[in-house]
């Protein structure tokens, strides 16, 4: 693969329909079990295994390395389709695609080739960044310490989304020797890693977002990555996954309400037609839900374009153009977040205006759409994103590219 190091092929896109057709049978299979998994809170081990076997985790890897060669807009369009099937699954894969994106932005060479091969072979990466409890903003309690030619990782993380299903975990940690912030790519299946399914949110209940504990977990030296090299549009990327998830939730909600209206037999005496599907007011409600979902999906996909531009600019040799693209990626993802969060929450509430009291029964699980949308929308507080966008529009202020959470006051 020496030639590839020189040429450095990029994933700039392939034929979307051909790409999507590879995965749509898997998406359909995932959709068939989504309601049952929701009702029994069954974690999607099998669905993620199906996606691994189909090569979904390597969809962004360049074609020349055996991957799908998808552009970022194409990745997020696929994630919308996947979220329509089961919104928990794309969020569970959020850490994987972010880590894969970081490797796509890494300097060409043997280290990057190894990760590309792992992705193509089906390896999935979870994430474990957030520490809760008495941790001040800026503090990193999780440490990696030198141990011969390897490192030992110790600490505890929550919101370890997707890690229960993963082969590796992208762990945000601090070096004990220098104090430098790093990513410790840690093999999941080893004695020093203990994971718990203790996420108890009312939505997105099967994303595997619980606790990960590391006790002298082994990290190979080549898998310790300086955080300062992390891809610059990462915050936008993480948000774009959530926007795709929201858009998919909207599509699933629209599909469900249309099905319920078509199949509903009972009508009201003061309604407008002999069948609910012909009632003009019901049609209006469903049409309005469709418009909300349409606008949300369009906004989510438009916001992906600057991120692709930032990826290509990473290797373009023009620092100013790359920086401009990174700023645009942040601002557009934040702008879309403000509207998409509201649109999908409205859509998943309004759909009940087209239905009857029997449709709030737990057996139909139609409430899952609102609960999932509300949960996804709670990430990265939208009020701060609106302020950041406003500050940019008014004052030209650049957005923060990396931010943290912890106990105040900030250092």
C-alpha cells in the first residue's frame, strides 16, 4: 500500500443509490424488531452485528482500501435511513464514525492503514469521554501511565455510548507523565475493562450509554493518540450524527402515523368523512407532520456539506480555506440543531392529533418517537448553540471547536 500513502485517496462520494441498496435489507431487518426491542429494552447486539457483517462501519473508508468511499453527506443520509429503522442504532455508532473520521484525517501512513483494515474487517469503536461526579471543568481523572512498552489505563466514564457493542473504546484520558490530553484506543475485550448497562434515560434506551471502568487496562503505544491532532470539525460531526438521528425519528413517526390513519376504522360523529383517511382535517395534520420532517431532513443534510469541505481541505494545503471550512461546519451544524430539534419534537407530538385515545396505548409504542427525539435534543444544549450562531452573525465571533462539562466554576 505504499502507493496509497503517496496518492492519499479521499472518500469524496460514490453512487448513493448503489451504496444504500447494500444496506437497506439490513435496515429493514433492524426495523422489524425495533418496537419489540423498545418494549423489552433489548440492546441491539444483533442489529449492530448485522451492520458489521455488511461492512457498514467502513462506509467512509476510501474505496482503494476496501471501504465504501462515502462522502460525509452520504454517510449522514445513510444514518437517517438507519435511524428511521431504529434511532438507537446510529447513536450507538456515533463514537465509531467519529473515531473513523479522525483516522480519515490522520496523516497517511502505516498507522492509518492498520485502522482502515480494522474497519474493513468489521471492528467497531465505542466512546468513553465523559466523567461525572465531583469533576471540575478541565479536569481529567482518567489517566494513562507508562508501563514498559505499553500503557495502563485507569478511570471511570459514563455516557459510554455504543461501547457495549464495540471491539475498541475511544477513551479521552490524560497522560500521568506529561499531563497531556490523549485518546487511548483501548481493546474492549480484556480483563481491565468492565462495562455496565446502567443508562436509565426515558428515551434512546438501548444505545449502550452506561458506565465503563478501566483498571490497569492495557493500551498499546501505537494506540495512544495526541488529542491536539484530533480532527478539527469533530464537534460538528458529533452534532451531525444527532441531527441525522432526529431526522430518522421524524421519518419513522411519519410512517407510523400514516399507517395508523390508513388502518383506523373508528370515526367521530362530528368528523368530516366516513373513513379517517378521507377526513380533510386528519389529512392536514399528517401533511403538516410531513412538512416538519421534510424541513428537518433538508436542514440536517445541508449542514453536512461544510464538514465534507473541511475533510477535503485537510489535505488541500491551504490553511485559511481549511479553517474557514471548519468554522462553517460548526456554525451550520449549530444552526441546524436549533431548528431540527424543534421541528422533530413538534412532529412527534402533533402526530397524535391525527389519532385517537387508543393510539396512546403502550402496545403501539408511538410515544417512543417523542421520547427519543427529546432525549437526542438534550445533547449539547440548544440554547448555547443558538447564542453561538447569534454571536457569529452579529459580531463575527468564531465558535468553540472543543468544549467540556464538569462542576463549576470553570478553571
